C-alpha cells in the first residue's frame, strides 16, 4: 500500500507540473513568443506526459478507494469484535489482576483498530492532496488535449476511454462541489450578517459622536477599527463569491468541452 500511496503522490505532482507548463505554453503562443510549429511539438510532449500521468492517477485512485472501503469494513469488524470480547471478559474477570492489566489488554486489543484507522487516514490524506479546483483544471486540460490534438491521447478506443474517465471524475467532482458550494454559501451568509452588525455599530458610533457622547480621538479610533473590520469581512465575502463563481464556470466549461468532443 505504501508504494501505491507514493505512486499516486508522484503522479499528482507530475500532472500539476505538466498542467502549469501547458498553461504557460498557451500564453506563449497567444503572445506570439513561440510559433505554432514549436507550440505543436511541445504540446505533443506535454500532452503525452499529462495523458499517462492522469490515467495512472485515476487507476491508482480506484485502487486506493477500494483499499479504503475494505479498511473501513475491517475497522468495523475489529470494533465489533473488541466490544464483544470486552463484554465477555468483564463478566468473567472481576479481580485486581484484570484491573492491573487493563491498560495493557486494551492497548493490545485496540492495536488492530488503530492500524485500520491509520490506513484510512493516510489514504484520505493522499486523495485530498488533489483539491477540487486542481482536479477540475486537470480535467479541463485533458479535455482540451482531446479536442485540440486527439492523436496525443491515442486512437479512437483510447480517446473514448479517456472521455469516459473524465466524465466519471467530473460527475464525482460535481457532487462533491455541491456540498462544498453549500458550505461556502453558508460562510457568505454568516459574513453578511457580520458585516451588517459592523455597519450598525458604525452608525451607532456616528450618532453618539454627533450628539457629543464621544470625543474626536475615541470616535476616530472606533470608526477606524470598525471600518477595518468591515473591509476584511467584505474582502473575505468577495473572495468566497469569486471562488464559487470560478469553480461553477470551470465545471460548466468542462461539461461544454465534453459535449464538443462527442
């Protein structure tokens, strides 16, 4: 399993690097820095590398997800076994000897449970190393290669398999994004309430200053503090909204590329 985890991380790194290079390559072509002929040569090299790495990532992902599912089943089985053993031994052993060895027995009993839990956490950590926005970018790059240079991917059979893999991952990401998007929208709503409270506080300070309850220095300090806090909240809201819009747009673009390649 260690080899699979390391291989997945290696291919993720390779895909990220190839994806960045492809973005730069497009910019160079657009700016006229390189001719179309040079662009095509480099595109084929990067495309081949990206294609191989992506296929390996998704192959290894399936292996890891299967291993994770099996580990969860083993974890559940061990947990039930431990509970049954503890209930059994507690009815039989009530003397001090058991109590003295209780910590040791528990450590030994729970060792397999911890082993499966650790494996699940390691798999989760490795799989999450490829974020939603990163994976969307990779799928977009891959679909772009299929559309612009199908020969890089391979023959018709390889292309259909590549599209099938992309569609499967896009469906999975879309479902995952629905949950994340909902959480982000809740964050925006909370920030809107926070911004509203700060604005009310600003109005209150302004009124108190107008009727002479606050000195100029105290007014300046409070207003400056509140406006600074409001700016930070509004900036955070803007960043979250922009992030949501960006991911929505890129998922839609991937769907469009998928349709265009059919």
